[in-house]
C-alpha cells in the first residue's frame, strides 16, 4: 500500500491518496470484478447547478443527472438550510412508534400528487426498498385475502427494479445477473417491449398487439389465480430508455384489472418531474395503477428516500379481515425526518420555480436535438421523452457495436460531458433546471464526440 501524501501545508490527504484509498478499500456498485483494484474512479469534488467538478478542477455537464436524480441541480443553499434546520430540530425518531411533522406533511403532499386513490405512502430508504415493499405488500395482501397461491410476479426483460433480493429478482437485465442467486420460482419475464427491436415490416401497432398478447398468454399459461402482480416502469430507463408503443400501458392495466392482478408502476426514474409531471402514469400513459414506487427525484438526490404509494383499494383489501396481524415490513430509516424535510424543500422549489412547467417547455428542444443525432451513421436509434434520452449505437460488427457506449462516454468525458454508457447505448437525464443554452452546450459536445467515434470506426 502506498504512503499517504498530503495537500501541501495541510493534513488533508492528497487526491492521489484518496484515489488510492478508494481503489484499495471501497467496494463500488456494479464494478467489474475482473478490473478489481485496477480502476481509478473519478474523484468528484464539488458541483453547482448542472455542472460537476473533479479534483483537478475540470468541469463536466452532469448528463446523467447523478443517477437520474439531481432534478433541482447542485449547490442549493435553501436545501442545505432545510436539512440543517431539521437536523437541529429532530434528526431521528423511530418510525415504528412515532410520527413527525415532515413525514406527515410529505405523506399528505404525495397523496395529493399521486393519481386516483393512491393515498397511502410507505416511506423507504430508496427505490429498491420501495419496490421490495410493493411486492411484499402484494404477498401480504393476498395472504390476508386467503389467496396464498396468488403470488407470481410478471416482469419484463430489460426492466430494472433495484438491488435487494426481490427487486433484483424481478429485474430483467440479463447482463446484471451473473453469479448472484435470484428468486426464480416467483417471477415470469415477458419479452422485450422495445419497438426499435420489432420485426422488419411490422408496424408499431402490430408490435403493441404482440406485446399485449405476451401478457395475455402468460396469464393463460400460469393462471390468473397464481399471479399477484405485474411490475413495469412506464419507460424502461436503465434498460435503455425504452418507451413502449402507444396504448401499451392502458391495455396491460386493463388486463391486470380483469384478472385481479395488482399493477405496480415503478416510477423511481419517471416520477418527480423527469417527464414534466409529478408522476407519468396517469398524465402521460392514462393509467391509475395500484402501486407507484418512487425515489431519486423525490429529494433530488440530496438525501436518500423512497416511497411506495398504495391505493385505497389495496389498503381496504388488506384490512378487510378479522384476523389480527401487523404489517411487519420497514426500516430503521423509513420516513427519516431529515430526508422528508429535504423532500418537502425539493417540492417547494419545484412549485416556486415552476420546475415541471420548465421541463415541459424545454422538452421539445431537448428531444429535437436528441433525434437530430440520427444523422450519424453510428446512431441506430435516438429515443426518449421529457428530459430522458438515449442513443443506441449501431455498427456492422457486433463486437464493435458493443463498445460504442464506452467509446462515446470517453469521447464525451474528454470534452467535459458525462453520459451514462450502457453497452452500445448512451443515456442522458440532466438536472431538470437545464436551460435551452445548456441543452445546446450538451448536444454540441455530444455531436463532436460522436463525430470522433464515427471517424475512428471507419
Ligand atoms: N427502480 C427503477 C426504475 C430504477 O431505475 C432504480 C434505480 O436506478 C431502482 C428501482 C432502484 O433504486 P435505488 O437504487 O434507489 O435502490
């Protein structure tokens, strides 16, 4: 191990030392094990607005918005003050036995924002625990209803729902599944819903019929009496910003209702403004699900918090029994008062500064600049909605294609833009406060980077 070096004239470890300690002692999520201890992570130092700065002072546009979460941008003093005030007032109390002002107000606010009768909020520590809670609530509910066999979960290929045992078990990203164990008895996956991957000559409408038929077929084969829930992101984000065909959401919800299958809409990415609305399910896809899971943008990433929002209908089913039982699901940090105070400040900023309206106003420009990228030969598809976008690279040789994501990432990073590479794709979800000029700055860099990657391929 190397000696610790310090910043001249202080006791602060130098950047080289910090990178070394990180490499030697920190286990990062999703790190390649074959590159274990051979990889230097970028040492991120400060951030302001939509920009991040590394330890050398180099500036980057935060193209992925952290991990789809830094909605109001970095460096908000009012947010820091709200967090400080709550820490001084009450930093913690057990959610098992007590209520707090921020969590009660936040629950009421979310109930007012959520569609239909989704009036009940269970706070969690993030997205995975929100998904876990939704799935366990379905199991609990069906046990209470005397339907212990009705537990299968229908999920979809390319869907991502988190990293707890159950949330990862319903995740359909094959590449993320090597060497771990998963719950396979309870989960059935439907094939890819990406219209870009439809058969040659097939219309989008025909593709939609096929995808709806996939769900019907699964129900017919497994039996509705065995299926408890269908879980779906409105847009499959980590799977490559896959926007299912128009009408798909509504038709699948109707099928679920007809078969007494709970519909869980995983809005961990699409919620809290990413698509210009608090939640996308009802406003954009015309569905009122039984559960909505949320996290990320709920606090704009300032503190960890998730929410599993449950309909009155499900709550009534769960309580409609004389048999006493408590809902033994929860976490030490459920409804953490400081996280709830951060979420309330986040919502206040959204409301006072018209963040949702801003997203809706800049979306056409963002989506136009995104689709203009189709002019590059190496871009096979450019898709997205709201301030969520993805380019899917294409090359003649499949091996070359698989490297496109990381090549685009490298070329962008060298020019001061961070993107999120996913195999042959690059994904963007910048802070929602991004201006038209900054959108242009981002896409100008991207075009320059794509040109370089394309030239190098030829
Ligand atoms: N659900 C979706 C749709 C996600 O994209 C993610 C994370 O990216 C999760 C759940 C898991 O959230 P977390 O990482 O906060 O546990």
